[in-house]
C-alpha cells in the first residue's frame, strides 16, 4: 500500500509534511505516529504498512525534520509548538480520536496530548521513553544533533549510524540502509546530510524548564497504554520502567531483548502485543 504524501499549514505559516495511509473514512480509530527528536515519518513505514489495511495511519514530519519546512526561529523547536502543530493537523483532517504511537520524544508528546486535547486520545504506545529521562541517552543524543556530519556515500552513512546509534535493533545490512535513508538526504554538494535542522540542538543546549513528567504520565490513567523498552536502553532505565507499571497497574509492559534505544516496534517481542493492543481499540 502506498501512502498519500500531503502537507498542511501551521498556525504560524509553516508548511509541514505528513504521510497518510489507509482509508480516511474507515470506522476504526486512526493511528497517529510520532517520531523521536530528529526522526521523521519514514521510521513508521513498516508499522503503517502493517496496519493501514483496516485503519488510517497518519505519520507527520515535525517542523525542521524530513520534508517539513525548517523554522527560521529555533526557539519554536519546542514540544508546546509541536503539540499545537498536531492540533492543526488533526483539526484539518477532521480526526476526533486517535491511538498515539510515540517513539522517544514522540512518547513525551503522546503523554501530553490528553491534557492538550481532552478526549482525543483512545490509547498510547510509549516506545522506549518514560517520565525519567536517562541522562546517558539524553547526553548522547544532544551531542550529535547539533552538528551536521556529511557522508560521501551510503555505506559511510550506514557506518556512521552504527557508531552513533549502537542500540537500534536492526537486522541486517538492508535494514541499516533503509534506516540511513530515513536519516540522511542528498545535498547539492553531492554528499549526504542529516535530514533535520541542526538548530534543533539550540533549545536543548540552552536547557528547558523543569516539567513534572510523572504528572503527565499519570494523566494517562484510564487510557489504554502499552510501554515498550529496549532491554539495554540508556534512555529508559529498568527502575523507571518498573515504577511505571506500579503507578499504572493496567500498563502493558514489553521488554525487547538485546535492544537499546530504541526498538523499531517490528521486533518479535513487540508485534503480538502491539497487534492485540490495537485490536482492542477499534
């Protein structure tokens, strides 16, 4: 199945891209896929292809990523702005209820959506993220986000990604090549460049105001929630994952063996749980 490649306009005038899979008039609750900090909608090609036969799947590129327009003001690379962008997208598409699948930063946005858009969220999948952020993983990500590292060709791009993201659970050279193609874009200089605005790092370096992420997590009470953790993740500690299950007894928790930050959601440990979770939310 081929997605519809579309754009919408934000409240401050940027043109943002999204991939739209499946029948928009399907009765089943749509899936909204939210990628990590530097990632884009291409990370969800496999997931969308799996579920688009019987429900709509919407995969946006945040501002400054993928095929979305870069923001001329780096201060607007902020979760509050991303939430407002998503509100515009869902309103423009007439979507009233969604299951949110959020990877890394996308999971933090997923936790904030129920308070930002009451009644909108029918279920949440948190992929390798929780209310306490692993400082090792956060520091590692901040270190590479803000500086472009042009690569001469795809084999070198793959080698660089294997070095930068050793915890990603990808099986084989073809999978790594696809991951590289979702990470880099060819530039006018003939080299491959990161497919995000390196100014994303500026708000991170400046530091963010403290937020009570546990309060956001508790806001998911009453909302079906599936949490996935890579067994060796440096972003979501095992202790945090265990506390999440205590705080939310209805939480469905899945650990992916031999995987760090972060799972692809296509692993054998994840798919049966994800299939059952989505099937229960029609």
